[in-house]
């Protein structure tokens, strides 16, 4: 990857797993990303830098829903992509922080995500390009579900069962970090970033991972909580309507049962969300997550209903 002609650069903020730079070339700015071996979190969390290879492969398969890939140096775990300016591509997380709860955009996120899953599920040969079971375990299943099982030993059996179920349902190409911090609100629709966890696996993980954030945002920006819950409904309904590779009810049940585990992980796993800070808020999350782990839901609306009741109390 040749960056000859660079005239300047700026480190971009927000990531814990990579160094990300805007590099100014004579032809215009680009974005360069280098995977880190140790993630920038308080816990001791390491991940192989070769995940950068699979991120680039995910970007190619998600063409139209990801930045354009410009080049890659596999040896150093570095890739270059088009730079999408925040003026035209604001971060969805920032919009949610500001109380902008756009249910139509949530539906477009769902449409894009289910399109990627359906397209790749129809081409199972893609699985051979993503021998990333160990990477996905190291940077998703272990720090979220296994670490949380250690913090809640009376729910460990259930959390470890979620790991096993996720590993057993390998059906499509999974992004692995479908979070508002990794979604740009572009003029033509959502753009997904940071597919470092790319894995041929269970698409229910992507759905649950994203919905989890919409529930948690109710604690971050309480005045917009009704809008966030509408976004939850819009994203879940639109996604499930687009499932073609299996019965949508089966996928929904896996996502609904996984969601409480991911919910609890964001306060007691290795990657807690930065905006749930008070003991009261953490206890709210723990109460609902632990109850739903003990009595697993089958529908996503059941999780939403339980959380709404908790924050209304």
C-alpha cells in the first residue's frame, strides 16, 4: 500500500481496537486503519491483528453498504479506504446521543443488514474466506458472554449456552460489531464501519448486538427514550421481514435469548458502555438481564416490554 504524496494527516478518535488516521493526499483525503494487538480498554483484552484481512474481505462482500476499499497491507494489519466526511456522513451514535431518534433510518439499517445476510447466506462458499472462529471468540464471545459469566456465576450456565448456540448456527456473513458507533448516516443510507469481527456465523448476533444499543441509549438520553424504543421496533420488524434463509421465528428466538446476555455484558463484561455510569443505571440493566436469562424470551418484543417496564418504574 503506497501512500506516496501524502501531505498531512490527523489521528481520528473513537476506536479502541485500531489506530485510525485521515491521510491527506494530493488527490484528496483517505482513511487508513491499523489493527492493534491490545485493545484500549481497562480489561486485559488482546486480539490478533490479522483480523484486518477479514475486515477488508467483509467490505468487499458488503459493497454499497461500506466505505470503498482502496488498498491493504496484510503483513502490518493495515488497510486504506475512502474518507467519508462527518458533514455528509454523521455518526449514528452522535445523533442518538443528541436525542435524534429516526425510526425510518433504523429501518434502513435493518434493510441493509438483512440484505448483506441474505446475499451471503445464498453463497455458502463465502464461508471458506472467513476462517475466523477463534478471532470471533476472542473479540466477541469471550469478552462479552464468557467474561460476564465469570461476573455472574449463577447465570453462567445460561450465558455459556448462548455461546454454544451462537457457534452452532453458522448461516451467513456476520459483521460482529453492528453498533451505532460503527454506522454512518449517509445521504444514500447507512454505511457500516469496523468489521474487524467479520465471521461466517449466526446473523442473529448482528441483530441482537444492534438492538442492544437502542435499549441502552434510553439511559443515555432519557428524553428521547420513546423514540429509541420506536427505533428498536422499526429495526426489529424490518429485519425480520427480510429474513429468507431460515424461518424468521427461529432467528428471532435466538436473537431474543441472546439480547439479555449482551445487555448484561455492557455493564459487567470486558467492554462496558461508557455512558451507563451510575450504580442505579447498572442495577436496572442487571435486574432485567438477569431475569430474562433465567426465563429466556422468545420474542424481541418481550425484551423491549420488560425494559420499558423497568425504566417506567
